[in-house]
């Protein structure tokens, strides 16, 4: 009997193959072989997403439940793929660049790295053994067309001989980080590498089945690609069918020296590795959560300084929302604030940036009917040690801020405030004092932090 083959977003031309999309495909485990191109998932996420926030693709909140639907589809496909592999079947996946998107669960939400349940990616359907493992962390972006076949006798070698050597259509857009490869990728084979010795095609056993990753082809002929893949599959099927050990084999098992002890030892070590990996992931996240605040002292721009500034205000108890074209809207019981952030290499923050903030505040009041305070966060002379910096804001910027009841906050001051809060995270009174001081400061903000003398009211 011929194997049942399902092609997901590859659009192959062959009567033996059932073509479908990732969303509307039949259950994976109803087939013997699944061929999948994650590009279809990336394209789907592109259609759903409309904005980039903090350099991340985001899918806007939809009261009809689009976010839940996307997560449910991904989770269902992951369960199907796991069942498919448990049945000892063959999965062939095109190795695409990792793509992620954040599913907003309420209007104007900003991406939150810790909200793991709100992140989706084009490999979310792939079943790994531990929740802490992710294909996104072991596949890295790289691009090129120089590919060298490492295993000429591998069943999928004809794929490279046809499309790389003869037609020169192969390219790569991602590679496997071998140092991050999970230990349970058994019987691992590198099929092809880049000129820089990075794996871009490989196969391994996973959860009872076999997995093959192949680099993509530029504008393939659907009929030719189907024919080559079918030939590779035919050569592979015999290698993935393993005879079940008969019951009497256990009588011989005891004759192998130390096998039982080694089985017990490997099981213990695997458990310990899993526990250590979880501890490492937790420590890495905690380190990143604090280390990012160092950027307050030297960074600039939309994608480096602004996100950390917003995180700092969130740490103080503000609710941070998107408020384009400004850099953010801060809300709390003490009041609402329009945020503007600026970094400068060798100059002070001038009145021009104040005027930009003033325009944002005025426009917001016209649209909402509610006046809000403006706060300008500045990182002037950002490449100098903060102890050696001149005044952060020009005198005319300070005078203008006082007249408009705006707050001017230097990032080194903001850093000191962050340190205070991190050292006493449960101190809600401290956070409230910071919020109150921000709302009542007209001019340059000071809060028990040594700063160069500047004119200040509030």
C-alpha cells in the first residue's frame, strides 16, 4: 500500500500527495508522511499583524477572540504532530527563518517578554519534550546559497544533487545551533552545511518518528520537487521502520555488562539536565530583567532606549500604553502622562524636543478632552560616565518645562530610581512616592539623587 502523504503549504504536483494549508489541513496523524513549509505560517501571521512595537511584530487585540483562535490552532497542530511522530512516521520540514509575533490580549498592549502564552511563532507546532525548549532558540538567522553536501549517501542527498548542483536553486535562511541542540535528538545526521560549516540540513529521531529539515528552493517546479521528494521518501521509509524487540530479548539484556546500571544512570542524568536547564532559564531571564536597565545610561533610540524607559515606569506602578506618535502613555491613580524619550551623543536635550512633547500633549487633549502631564526623559552625553556629564537639559528647555508644568527626567536619575525599587520591590509606598513626585514636578526631577544643580520647581 502506498503511504498517505500530506503537504502543508508546499503546493506539490502529484496525485499521491494531498495539498493543504496549515490552518485548514486534515489531522496530521491521519497521514504516514507530512511535508511542511513554515513559510505558510509566517505569511498567515503577516496577514494578521499590522504593527511593530519595540521591534516585535504584534497582532492587535480582537474582541472576537483571534488571539485565542491562533493559539488553539497552534496547540492542536502540536498535539497532532506529537501523535504523528509517536506512530513512527516521517516529517519533512523546510528550514525557514524563525518568526515570532505577540498576540495582544487587550487594546494598546505592548509586547511583554514574560507573557509566554501570548507569543506565537512559525515553529510553535513542532513538539519538543520540555516546555523550556524552543525551536526558536536553536535555529538562528543566516543567509546564503553556498551549500555543501555532508552525507552523499543520505536518503535525501538527491534533493541537493538535483536542486543545488544541477539547478542551483537552493539557498538557506537559517541554520541549527549545534550547541543548543536538545540531547533527545537521537541518531542525528548533518546532511548539508554552509561554507562556514553551519548545519542547514539534518535529520534525527524524535518521539518514535523521524524528522528531516531541508533548506528552501527558489521558485521550484511543483512537479519536479514532488518527484524528487517522493524518491527521497522511498529511500527513507525502509530506514525508519524498526522491528519491535521480541519478549525474549530481555533474557539477553542482562548478559551485557553494566547495561542496567547505565540505563538507570542515564535516566538520572537526563532528569538532572532537565532540572538544571529550568534553573538556567530562570536565572538567564532574571539576569536579563535587571541587566536591561543598564541601557538607561548609554542607549538611544526607538528600539533600545525607549522600551527600557517604559519598563522602568511600569516597575514604578504605571500602566504603560501605546500612544503614537508619542513614545508612550503612562497611567496611574496619581494621573496620566504623555512620554517622550531622547538620547544625545554630545549635546544637551534642547527646547526642540520639549516642543515635540508639547505638541503631543496638546493633540492628545484635543482628541480626548482630558489634559495630561508631559514628561521628557533625556540621556544627553550618553557615551560619557554619568558622573562626568554636564547638565542634561538646556536652560530654555527647563524654563519652558516649568511654564508648561512638564517634568524633565535624566536617565541616570531614572536608573537610580530603578535601583531603589529593585532593592525593595514590595515597597509600594516608595513606588507611590515616585509617581507622586513625577506628577508634581515642574522642571527637572530630583528624588534623593545627586544631580548637577539646575533650575527646578516642584
